[in-house]
């Protein structure tokens, strides 16, 4: 058998004899695609298997391979953070100027969040006002082009609207909910574009939304180990997350994968092992 990396960057063995005349829809941690049937390398219950795409079920992991180095030591983009802080804006008719606000934001959290922003040197402050919770920062008009800027944008939203899901020093995931309504519903499209761009770069986040009476609670979550390591570094002044077990689990699965390939009947085993050794490899779990 011949191993290849398909158009979705998944490690597989493709053979037209496996085709059934159907295309199968699959979902992996916010990553979805349709494809003809093929063999995929699967990590399940700490073992590696070669299974048909059509036969995969929830909890199975497939191997995503992208030709780039693992991200490390990315500095926080203050400009992107400040841009994220300005997504809710309105016009003050009395003062004749724009202001930034936080809809439905609990006033009891203003002091705690302000202290976090100060510790992280973000140059952003919150204050209570008759119009609600207002935000003050330097106005930004930067384009979100780099991975650094897009992750910095999402980091701010996690700080403000979300949480770091951890067990002691072990960071397992990030999650945030952001309220969207009226003219601000367009923010969802902006965020979806960011998630799509990051996915193309091999960074995976999941989104979902709940609509209640015209108000949408839009949620983004991620347990992508690269994102978690970067966010943990940016957040270390507040809390020290020294363990990212998702990376350790991925490394273990990759080691098992290389052993499985080496012991199998594959005509290009050594070539693929070299590709795996020089690529970003992640295990994406089927939803």
C-alpha cells in the first residue's frame, strides 16, 4: 500500500477500489470536509489502526500533517488586542464621539478584569457608566493578517468573555461566549473568517451559537496544543500553566504511528516517516 497526505492534509491510503459512489461528511474539532472513502490512519484507545473513512466514529483521532514548524515564542500583538477590544462601538450623540462598550457585561467583574489588564500591560481600562460598562484604549485600525495577530485577537476575547479550563497547572482548553445582536451580528462572520484562516494554518478551534430572541450567544472553544501553549505564555503573569498534556498525547500518538508504519506493508514507509518527522502533526478527534 502507498501512503499519502490528502487534500485535507490527512495521512491516508487512497485507492479507487475503496470508493462506494458516495462522499462522506466528517467533523473533527471544528474541521469538516467531504470525501470519497479511503483508509485513514487512526489513533484510538492508545493504538493505531488503518480504517475506512466511512467507518470512523466519535472519539477516534486522525493525523493532520502540515509542512511547517511548531509555533513557539510568539509575542502578543498589543495592536490586535486593542482592536479586539473595539468590536462593540457606538456613537455618543451628546459628546459627538465614538465610544466602546461591553454588552451584558457584569459590573461586578470590572475591577477584577481591570487588574488583569494592568498586570498584562495591555493599556486597556474598563469603567462603569450610565451607558453600561465602557472600555478605553488606543484606537486601532490594523489588519489581522498574521497568526500572531489573529491569536492575539482571540486571546483578548478569552480574557474578557471566557476562561482557561485547567486542572491545577494543567491547561486543557480555552472557551469564551460572546453576546451578539442587531448590527453586531456581523462580528460572528469576522470571527468565523479568523477561525477558517487559522485552520488553514493548522490551528483548530470550534464554534457554535445559540439564538434566543434575536440575541446570539456565540461560543468558541479550543484544545489545540499550539494555541494553549501560546496563550499560557501570554497569561503567565496571572497564572502559571506549565503542563499542556495535549502536546504530550500527540507526541505519544505520533511515536506509535511511526512504529505502525515501520512494521506495516507500505511501499513508501521511510519516506512518510521522514515527512512526519519534519512536519507539524496533530491528532484531530472526531466529533
